[in-house]
């Protein structure tokens, strides 16, 4: 699928210039692997910039991907970002961790607004294969999400990319 960089927006209330298309935001805590996941999905090594240093993504970076926009969102919970910067951004969960308070709060906002949500557990390669299913189940329960809407991925092994693509295509209809 065609993918290309479109624009970097400093605030979430700014419109994406260009044709109106569904927008899929990759949101989650800082350093969880959002930018790496975006690259995995589009099949390009460095379309979005990933980094070991938390807080790498500082604006809402918008990419055209087939018939939708992918939006690489700055991570929440990154303390060095200024308050004003954080106020401007307004779900990815590290498979090894429990959902944070921010994850739960964000999930509640999405549910209240009926925003279709897929929970992506990142860095699945850090968990033994035999334990991934039970982690996904436990996190789905903690978030109150159906188990089918929780997917385990790894940008290292490329595991899970196809499932997310399928879910996105089904959502786009
Ligand atoms: P911010 O932009 O700071 O919010 O971070 P981000 O969520 O975009 O994370 P990013 O993709 O930059 O990745 C953060 C770190 O996690 C980097 O060191 C990546 O190499 C590492 N990482 C990302 N995905 C994976 C994965 O699937 N497995 C492992 N083991 N490491 C990963
Ligand atoms: Mg990033």
C-alpha cells in the first residue's frame, strides 16, 4: 500500500490538509513502540522516527497509508514535555506491563466517545511465546476490552502486523 509523509501538526485540533480520510491514531505511553509499529505496518524501516530516548515524537505526524491516515502521536507520560505541549495532544500497551493509569483513563475516554479501538501489545518478542496469549487475556480484562480486540505485535519479529492490517481494512470497509 502506498505510504507517504503528509504533515506534522503541533496540536490535535488542527485539521489534516488534503482529502478527508479516516484517521487512525497510534497512541500510548512514551517509548512503547508507536513509531516502530507505524513502520512495521507500512513496511518501511524509517518512515516514522523511532528512538531509544522517550519523547522522540513531539508532534502529531500524519502519514497517508492507502485509504486512511496513520497519525503517530507523541507518547503520554513523558515528563520532560512541557505542559502546554502536552495539553495540545489532547493505545499501545507494552505487553510486559500492566496497563498504566493513563492507559485506563485514555481507554475510558475512547469508550465514552465510542471511538473504535484496537489494543496493540508491543514488544511481544520480550515475552516467551507460550505466555503471550495469557498476557493478552489479562490485559484485555484489565482494560475491559473483548479479547479479540487485543493483538500482540513485535516490530523485531514482524509478528502481528498482518492481523492489524486486516483489522484496519475491516474497519475501513
Ligand atoms: P515516543 O515517540 O517517544 O513516544 O516513543 P514510541 O512509542 O514512538 O517508541 P519507538 O517506536 O520510538 O520505540 C522506542 C524503543 O522501543 C526503541 O528503542 C525501539 O527500538 C524499541 N522497540 C520498538 N518496538 C519494539 C519491539 O517490537 N520489540 C522490542 N524489543 N523493542 C522495540
Ligand atoms: Mg514515537
